[in-house]
C-alpha cells in the first residue's frame, strides 16, 4: 500500500497538469501570437520610419540620430517630410541616401538607433505636419491637433488606412492598433471604430477569442450610446438612398453581431457554434431592419436558414447569391450547389458545402473595408489640410512598405533604382 502512494500522488499531479493545459487561456495564446508578429524585423523598420516622421520638428540634438533618421527617410522615398529636408541640402542627401542604401548593415544600424526612442514620446505626425504647414520652427504641440488625430486617434487612422489599402504588411496595421489607448479616444465614433477594426483584423488572423471580445465591446457601445448615434448617425455604405437614423443604427449594431457570430463559429467549442448561429440570426434581423440587403446579409441568412432547415428561406437567399455581381464564379457555383442540396432536403451536405465554399469572413472584407473608408472620421480627416498631407504620407509610407529589406542585399539593390528617380 505504501508503494502505491507515490504512484497515486504522481498520477494526481499529472492529471492536474493535463487539466491545466486543457484550460489554457485562448486570449493569452492569441496575444502571444500577435506579439510574435509585432516582433518581426519588418515591423522594426516601420517603427523606425514612424520615429523619423514624428521627430521632424522635434529631433534630439544627436548627430548619430540625425544620420540614422536621414538614412531611413532616404529609403522611404519622397514623403512630405523628405521634401522639406531636401530643400536645405538636396545634393548631399541624394549622395548619402544612395551610398547608404547599398549597405544593409548601415540601414539596420539606422533602424536600431531610431528604435531607442519610443515614437509616442514624440509629437504626432499630424502635429509635425501642422508646424511645417505653418512654416514654424518651434516644437509642435499635440494641443493643436484635431481631436480625431490626437495621439491614439492618429494610430487608429494609420491602422484603418493600412487595413483598407491591403498594400502594407498586416502586422503594420496590428502594430498601430496595439498603440491605441481607448481612454485617449475623444469620441464615441472613434471608440466604435477602434472596436470594429480590432474585431475585423483579429478575425482575419484567426484570433477568434480576441475578435469576439472586441465585437462584444462594440455591441455594448452601440447599445449604450444609441441616443447619440440616432442624433449623429453613421453613413450607410450599401443602400442607394440614405437610411433613416434608426435604420443606420440597426446596420451598425448588426455588424457587431456579424463579427461576433463569425468568430464564434470558428471556435472549437460546440456551445460557441450555437451562440454564433444566434448572433448571425440577430445580424440578419438587424440588417433587414436597416435595409442592409447584400451578399453579406444573404450569406449569413443562408447559414441560419440551412442550420434551421428552412428550405424556402435558404433557397431564396441562395438564388440572390447565384446572381451576385460581387462574388467569384466559384462562390456562385457553390451557392447553386447548396441550393440543389436544399431542394433535395439534404441539409447535411448543404451545410458542409456552405462551410467549405461560402465563407462569411471572406465575403465580408469588402463591406468592412468600405465601412471604415466611409466612416465619419475618414471623411472629416480628408477635409482638413493636415489630413490631406497625412494622406500623402500614407502613400509614401506604402512605397516604403513595398521595399522593406529582409536582410538580403539583392532587395536593396532592386530598390536602389527606384530611389535614384526620387532624388533627381
């Protein structure tokens, strides 16, 4: 009996450890995966560019920093800030930039020098632009920045720009989102936009638990701030005529249910799948109340109808999907195949085909990106002079993103000709 005690003790310990492993916090796992992306070398170059941009009118009095900044800006190309610098010393800048681009070690060193400074310890890009637009030499002040572009608002602007453009590596948008502090966001609209961006981006990365959390927060804000959103409705992106404030609220509210529903359907727990279908049903109801009639509504409606074996509804939605001008031919063929299964009452095969071929997450990108592009914040930013210049900076930053070195001299050599043209 005495010999059994150590064995039983060890078995009990092993059981507890295995239970602990089974209950690993999925959000912590997803956060670790995100951190791994944010630690990538390419993100380091992007962060160095942000430090260079934000130190335009507030650079430390340090020759090494100045040289590193010039190197990164030279590699980035002719941004608005670079034009200002080149006006003072164009010949030496051209010569130095081309020389340094031929040596990846020096470019790496420049990145490391700039990364010693946290970009959020410097004035925002917008604040720097405002000083330069006014022709001033003083240090820019965040107090002068429009509320929508103040600190975290600017990070959110860049996150949305990179997500919508699809030209920048996805970790750049994730990095910008990671720097957003929700308590700094000055308006309900910015808070909603932050939750929306997080839930969408996390969903595309298969970080379903973090996406679910952000979607739930989005839903909570739309419900808590309903009076404000009725008085100041978000614009519709999918109806020919402007919806009423009530309809616009239903559209916005429904997006939260859609995001959360898709996230839950991709989780492993069966109970989450049932909750996901409930969310999709709520989305369809909200979409119908808001006049949101499109591929997204039809696809979600199909999921719910097939799940409930509601033949008539499923066939009606699938018929619309077959005639879609947005879906690929493969997706339209899948809609036809699913409809034929339903007509034969083969719901099991219809659901399998639905999961394999007609993914809501894939179809939804077009509508989510348009929602960001048409948000009140995007429109208000583009009306200001600083906002227009900031848009120019995003274009030049995208060119930078296209050419970020991964350590291979061949990549730098390839980008050299492009930079030569910029400094003529």
